[in-house]
C-alpha cells in the first residue's frame, strides 16, 4: 500500500472540499477500495472518511419513497423498520449481501459508486426505478449505470442518498457464489402502478440490465407461469470459472420465476 493522507470531515461541505484534492477518494465503507490499495492497484493521494458526516446518514420514508443516506450500512438497511414495512424485498436483499463483516462495514453509497458487476443493490435500484441523489443533481437509475464498474458520476460528484419508490409488490432472488456470496445471477422483480420492471445482476458483461420481454409478460400476467417459454440469450453474458454464459442465461429464467412467486 502506498502512502496517503487521511481526512475525517464532520460536514458535507468539508468532505466535498477535501475531495477536491488531487487523486483524493471518498471512503464510505472501503470494501473494494482498501483491498485494491493493498494490492497497489489503486493509489489515492488522500482518503476522505465519510462516516462522521451526518448529512449522509439515515433512513426515512418520504411520501411514496424510502430515502436512504449514502453511508447507511447494509446491516442498517436490512434491520430498518422503515425499509421492512415499505419495501421488505430491499431489506431482505441487504441482509443477504456478502458476510456479516461486510454488511457491518459496506454502505449503500459505496456500493452504488463502485457498481461491481455482481453486486446486489444495482438490481434493486434499476428494478425499483430508484433515483441516485448527489451533491449536484438527481440521476435516474436507468441513466446511472453505464457499464462495468462505470456510472454517470462525474469528477467531484458525491452520492448523498438514494430514493427508492415503494412498489406494489417486489422480490429479489439470487444464486450466490458459495464463497463470496456475490450473485452469480440475481433477479429483482418489482410491480408498480406504472408496470413491471425486471433487473438482473451478476450476469451481464456490462453490469446490471433490464429484461423487457419478461416485463411485458409479467405486466399482462403477474405470475411465474407468464415466463414459461421465455429466455435471455447467452450473448453478452459473463463466462468465468464459476459459470458460463449458457448457465447464467438459464439461471436468469429460474431466478426470475422464483422472484415473481416470492413477490406474489
């Protein structure tokens, strides 16, 4: 690990000022950043610790949405009475991320900024039509995820909270890697007054994506049987030591049916 400065601001304005330093990185949970620094794959000049910034904390229901502060930990989302009451599928998703150590350190903002291809939260954000709120603007989930480990965030832009519209029904089901608990394939299904959204994580070469044929079938008939005969092409899906593209394509259909059954 290379030498770096460590800053621990207590206000959002101070954190943003610190982040203007050349090659500075925000530290929200460190579940990806610190390991890459230890491997010398990343060498920021400064780490800006965000855990003492009150403007980035908290879970609240605001109208027809649940709003979660960027440095809210996975364990807090999973145990939140607000989340459990409004979007139980989101609480269940958070409770299944990684292991207890990771859930007690990792944060929703850090996960969103990193956009790992097998992370769970991207599926929830895309399926629920979430809005990622930064210090500069509001970004719809459909516009936010731009590729593998890539997002619409610009230099100097910091996620402050994520707003999740409350669905009529929703569920998330994943086939986890037995070691890491990352999703080999994870499918989040949500039904709202505006229709149905189906988002897949862990499978796509470019990260999370929606399955519009599934959405159309479920809008007409929200039942697992509505997906009979439908499939996702293996083209564009990941192949690695854990699962090839054909197997992931098969899992998408299986996990989608299970998610619909769980939501219903």
